[in-house]
C-alpha cells in the first residue's frame, strides 16, 4: 500500500467550458480538481513528486505529461486538492469545490487538464527513483459534475457504499 493515494477527481465540472467572452472563469477552472490523500501513519513530504496525466494526440499513442510539481507536506489523513488554473484566492472558487480537502493547490495554468472523451490516467511520479508512487484511471465521458472516487485501481462514480474518503 502506498502512503499517497489519488483518492478522488472531478474531471468534468458542470456547465460550459468557456464564457461567452472567451476563456473559462476562475471558478469554472477551479471546479476541475484531483485529490491526493496521505494514508500513512505520519507526515509525508511531497517534494520530489510530480502529478501526471495522459495526453491524447491524433495518430499517436497516449503519453504521460506532467501537470505540476508537488510541494509541502501532508499530515496523516490530510488531503491535498489540486485545482485547474492559476494560483488564486480560494474565495473565488465554489464552496463545493473546497469541501473535503485540508490543503489546496493549483496547476498554474488557465487550462483544463483532465480528459473527458478519452478518460484519463492520473499518476504520481517520483523522478529520483523513476517509479510511480500511485497510478489510477477513469473511463471516458464522466458525467458533468460527478466526483469520481477510488475503488481498487480505478476512479468511479461515487456511490453511498464508497463514500467517506
């Protein structure tokens, strides 16, 4: 069992991906997120761990691409939520996208990350050992606004039986 677990993800926020004036708002971007949970008995340092996802390019095999370098520490049982978008004050996000995580970070770029049409394969990579700390996946076309939770090796639509992350 790994100390760090990709526990939940909301890859397809409710609503349009853009405003009528162009790019997505900060709240729209921040509504796309992924949770990393510390399941160890103590504090875990995140330095030296990178968050990755699968990129699909026409005519090519999917390949992993770095989303962000992780930093800081997670105390026992804590969850870090990484929101899409530039670093912003948390008050610009919807309350529902803040609940369930003690710490919040951002990808650092105003673009959505997680694939909907193809599904995706989030992973935590440790370059120093050239190894995955954790890896999971979810199926294509997750319903809008649905939080996917970890069930074994997959991220699936939350049910009452698997709630409590």
